[in-house]
């Protein structure tokens, strides 16, 4: 039994030494994404080598970070425009922890109805071996359109050909409830996907486009509370105002003469008085998901803990 324990400890020491140079872990902010919306991934690196690691501009000069993404069909997803190095020019000093957050959709075609498994691999010319991260799993799903409008892009000159984009409000299933989102696209690209709020039965979202081609949305986010948002044609949020139901329900109203859009009914809500942002179900859900992530134990940690427990029990 003593000899067996010694062999197991020797194996564990070898494994630990392989992980002692640099560690890498990855996480996502969601587990289910709307097709074409940004898929944000955070990569955390910790330097145990005792030396400062300069990653440089190229693989030969320093180091690299690569992603391995597989679809549910087992296909390896390749970058859209060849290789890229997210840690280019990174300097990782001894004992330092650094996190890098990026959107995978800037580099990979991850859309449609798909399930994905992803790992990250970091390497450096001064390290004997590459290190592989924990796996993460996420899905992309397509929503259902409930409102669509085609709008012309504001042009510098009236003589130019008027380009158009299609704006739509869609319903997306999040397993624990549906949400509404705004999508802006043309024939070639999806320019923006923005989540608007939860779907509340009986209350349909309102939307319209003003004379400046800005998209107005009015969505009930919690009981009695509505959010009026104004987006430009690229999906950038330009204005957000909260309204609370009081005597009448807030509605979007168009001025037919000037093409402006305003909210009629209800009253402007004040944060901390009429509502509290921390009581928002979307915020609570995010906190719950973050708590769940903290409770997750990696396969590697589980293996080590189970092994040591067996050793001490023996």
C-alpha cells in the first residue's frame, strides 16, 4: 500500500510540475447566445515560472494563445481570417494574473442552431509544454421575429443611392423564460444584436423608427416598469429612460408632422425611488449564473481532491 501511494504521489508531482509554469482558465458570461450576438470569453493567465514572459508580436518571438472550438457534429471551427494572436505584445510578469476578455464572434463564424465545446491553449518559447484550459460549453439559437421594418440609412447627400437596413424585434428562448431582442441587418451583415428585456405575457413590446432613422423600443422589464431606448442604425444605444405605470400605461406616440417619437402616459421613474436596479430579474439571473460558476469544480480539481482523499483514507 505504501509503494502504491508513493507511485500515485510521483504521478501527481509530475502532473503538478507540468502545470507549474503557467495556468490558463476560460469562462463565458452566458451559456446560451442569440445567433450573431457577441460571445464574450474571458481568458485568465497566471505565471508560475518565476520569470517575466514577453509574448511579442509573433509565435517565434514569444508566445501565443489559440482556441479549439468544436461543434456538436465534431467539426473544428476555424478562424474566419486565418490565425490571430490575442496575447500579442502581452507581458506577463512573474506571479502575475491577467485576464483578457474578447468576443469570439469577431474571429469565428458561430451562429445558427449549434452547440459548441471550447478550450484555449497557451504556449511560449521559454516553456517546455503548452497548457490547455478547462472546457466550456455554449449554444447559439435563432429567435422568432414579431416586428420588422426596413429603414434607409441617413446619407450625406440627397443625390446618393439610399441604402437600407432591416430592423426587427424578436423573441428568444432562454430555457428559464423568453426575452426580446433587437436585430439590425442588411443583405450582407448582421450589424447588431441587442437584448431588450424579458417577455412578460400579455404585454407586447412597442417599436418605431423616427425621421433620423433611429429605432425606438419600449419594453416592460418588470411589473409596472418600462424601458424606453433609442438606438442608432448601427445598434448603439443613444438614450434610455425608465417609465413607471401610473394611471396610464406608457406608449410610443409618433408626431406625424415632424416624424419624432415620444412616450405618452405613465411617468418617468427614478432609480432608488420608483425602482431598484438590483430587483431587476435580468440582474438577479446574472448574479445567480455567476454564483453557479463559482460553485463549479473543474475536472482537474475534482481528480486531485478525490485522489488525495483516497490517499489519506488509505
